C-alpha cells in the first residue's frame, strides 16, 4: 500500500544564544501596564521552573524567517536525496512572515514559500509553493495536508517547512517574551509503496476551537505604560492556553491513535510541540490516563530547555535532532511508531501517528 513517508529532515538552529540570565536586568510589566515589583531574578527563576526553558536561540540580523527556512530545506533535500525539481509541493508554515531585525512589520508578499522556492533555484512550475497559517501546529498541518494531496493523486513529493522569528515580534516588557525563540525545521515527504507494516503516516486528528478560544494568542500593544498602540506584539493568555491544551489535546491524541489502529503500548515516542515543559508533560500524562496506563519516562524528547519555543519549527527540528542522533537519550529504529502533536493560536490542535 502507498503511504506518506518522511525521507529527509533538516533544521537550522540559530547561533545567537539568549540565556535566562540576560532577562534578569529587565523590568517587566503586567497586562494592566503596572510594573511587576517582584525582583526580575525571581521572575526568571519561576519562569524556568514552569517552562523548563534555560536558554533560547535568536536569528542573526542577516537572516529572516525565509532565509532560515531555505537552510533547513537544503539539509532536508540533501538528506532525502531527491532532485528538488521533482517536488510537487513546497508547503511553508509560519505565522508572521519575514520580519526584518529591529522592525515589527510583517512581510509575506510574495509568499515565503515562493521565496524559498526562488532561493533553492527550483524552476519546475509544477512545484506549487504556498504558505500555511495555522499557529504553532502549522508544520504538522502541512504534513497532514500533503498526505491528503497524495491520496487524492495530485502530488507525490512535498517539501514541508516550519520556520519562525518570534524574537522579532515579542514585547520585552512582557514575561511571556522569555518563552519565544527562532528556528527552522524541514522535511521531505514522498508517497511511495510500502508493505503493510512499512513506514509512513498512519492517521491523524485535527480540531479548531474559535469561539471563546480564538484570541487566547493574539497581537496587542506593549505592556509598557504609554506605549504606541499602533505597534503590536505577540500576546498570550498563558493560563487560558494551558487549561485549553490540557483539556483538549489529550483527547485529540487518543482519537489519532484509535483511528490509526495503534495500541498505546506500541507507541515509542511523542514529538509534542515544545511550548512549555510542564504543559507538555501534563498533556502526555493525561493522554495516557485516558487509556488507564502510566506514560513511560522516556516517551517525550524535549528540546525546549535550550531551544525555547520556536513555534512551527519545534517538531521538525526535534525530529531532525533525534533521527540524526543529536538528542541524548532518544533514538528511533525502523518500525517504531511515534506521534506528532501540537496546539497553538486559533486555537488549533492536531496529532498524527507515524511509523518510522
């Protein structure tokens, strides 16, 4: 039978490291524009205890979102061995387009996918390049979308990218700014014949809640008093996001497993969006609780401690690290069943089961 198989991965991890120590000199303000009187060191320590983040990466000034994506894409193409001219689709997941360093203006015309296709020098007009805006689950939604196109007979090979420069849309006076980071991850996916227990996407589940939840993550003015209301930054209702994720993501993950015909005991790893360590742990443990079993201690690779939350880039980057032996304590073998899962702005959720 034919399945969508990941044949190559690549990532770009920016060289500029921003440690928690760098935030201890910040003055933080609340949503009400009042200065937070708690000493910055205490704010940072509490932040680390909750999120697990010790440092994050920011893109250098000479690179933007599409530039990082092109680097990751080249790595994925090289890893897969495909001729880029044979790609049918180039799917680019992001949220803010290209944002030039020291500006806050989003630029997404032409599309970032078109920019990457141009940078890669792909001449084939039948390689369709387009962007996806789906919050942090964007890369995974790209994988799901490619699988659907494959099954419809429209395409056979796709390059799927997740890239973001969140450091350029954060409010430095907001404690949540410490969560976000930059990075890019890419995968080449091919629709090919596989044996019954062969590699490929096994099934998926997707949900969008856009009533009360639509603006849990949005754009708003700085928390600094008397800031220019015309200049807006990424804002997040942290508690609302946490409660939403823990309530809905485990059920979506279970639905994905059940639809894929995978026994919970056969699941080897969960590649979950690197949003917040405590939240990710709560989600995974809640999913296992739905089956009446405990989650294995080594089920969840985590890169958030040193890479932070790079939105759409977190899952493909983490997958690339594990597949290439760069994530200590985690490895994958042929035949292992893994799950991808993510949650983000919208609010959107998705999960996919995949056999390596």
